[in-house]
């Protein structure tokens, strides 16, 4: 029992150690201030795919237009919205010609609505760099300038920012914080430097790409029917040996991901099973490892003789400290720390719920459009 506990501690340390020591310090403001400003600023085209975003699109566009970045254009792809999204955007575009609007009335066969919208917008963008983002993301005035300063100084082809996640209520914060911790565990920057097979990442809120690298990788065409389009853009660039990095945005980029605790569960509905390549075998293996890391230590500590549980106690303490610290960095406070096992249970439930609904319906409904499981599996970028 005791050797097993220390083995588990080493496994937890492998993932949690770098996340705890490095992630909270890897913030945009901290790292950008160490970078030199370029002699000239290249043009950046912000690409937004929006559908039925009338509640937030006005604020998003106005905040982007208030950016202090000197060479900026914004391309909004209005993807079949049925609300006031386009009306709001056009009223803003009349006042500021840096905003252009692409109206999309239908989606070609073999494409997701979002990937088609981003492609259509990117086709008319004129910037040397493309920033792919969503219609509900809130930017500080200096966010793009700081990101470009860091990206240019490091000569990167791909740069992501993990946004600050706005939450309301303890339970919602627990789930969002746990999801953020899983992201940190799986996307350590040092893993990318070693070119490990799964060391790629992409963040829908802030995917900043050098245009030449994007074109060389085939644009969105190879991932046109992949639900995980933001992450798979990172994989697409990774396979092209593009240089990449990501930092924590803190106050520079914010988003209210979902509007409730149950909303977080539902928010993972289309992506969770997709991240397992729609495979029950992969989901089962993931669940077994997940349970070993997050649930087994609790069971052992509660049932085994104390002298045999030191390694398990160490693993639990490390997980809780990492969970609390990353919550502070991403979206919450230390108050969520006792909720680690609740967050783990909630996220695992979301994964299995996603699998159940996808298999029962034979596909995924996203933004009022149904995509069959057969098409999604054939269109997955590997």
C-alpha cells in the first residue's frame, strides 16, 4: 500500500508541480514587460465568428475598438444570427470603419458553422497576424498590444491567452476552476518545447496566429468538421512545426463562459466526448486514470491504516494546493479548495453525459445545427 501511495504522489507531482510553480507566474503583463517593443507594429486582423450574441457583441466590439494597438482591423462573421447581432454590429461599423462585417446565410456541406465563418472572415482579412476570438470575450485596451509585443519578441507563429473566467457562486467557481486545472495539467509549456505528441493547445478566446503559418498549415480546411476547432488549430500548427506559447491573461482578457453551475455541465456537452475522439474505450481509460488520481486517494486515506497512507496524503495535499492556487490565477479564490472532489465528480459526470447524449442522438447539435456522429468522426483531425 505504501509504495503505491508514493507512486501516485510522483504521478500527481509530474502534472501538478509545473502547474503550481509555473502557471500562476506566467501572466501576460509579467512576461510582456520583459519583451522589447518592435520598431513597427504589424497589422492584426481580429476574426470573430458570432451567432446570436446580441447580449455581449456590442461590448466586445466597442472594447476591441478601444484597443491601443495601432494597426487593427476587426472582421465580424455573422453566422446566421436570428437576433440583433448584425444590427448592433452595423451600427458600430458606421462609426468606425475598422470594423467590417461578413454575413453568412448558409453553411457548405462538410463544414461546421463556426469554422466556415472564421474561414470566410479570414479570407478578407488583410493583417499579417490573425486573432481568432469569440463574440462574448472582453478585452482590456492593452491586451492585443501586450500580446503582440510578446509574440514578436519571441518570434512565435502561434500565441494563446487563457482568459480570466468570470463566475457567480461557489459551485460554478469550483467546476470552472477544476476545468482550468485540467487544462493546466495537459498543456504545460515545457511539454511543447519537448515536442511531445500531445503537446499542443489552442484557446477559443484568444488564438493569435501569424498569417503565413496559418496559410502554410492549410487554414481551417483540415479542421473544417472538427468540433474542437480551437484546440485542433493548435494541433494543425504543431504538425507544421510552428513555434507556439501561451500565457495567463489575468485582467486583459475576460469571459463569462457559462451563466450557471448547470450551464458549465451543459457547456461541455459538445466538446467532452469529442476530446475522446468519440471513443468509449478512450473515455473509459481516461475515467480510470482520472479516478486513480482524484478519487482513490480519498478512499485510501479514509479506509487504510494511517501509516500506509503518507503518499496518498501527500498527493491529496498537492492536488488541493494546486487547485486553490490555480483558481486564484484563473477565476476564483482559495475558498474553492475544499471542493476539489466535487469539481472532479462534476467534470467526470459532464464527460459521460456528453458521451451518452452524443451516442443517443447520433451526433451533436451546435448552435441549432445538427452534425451526425458519422460526419464528426470522419471529419476529426488526427
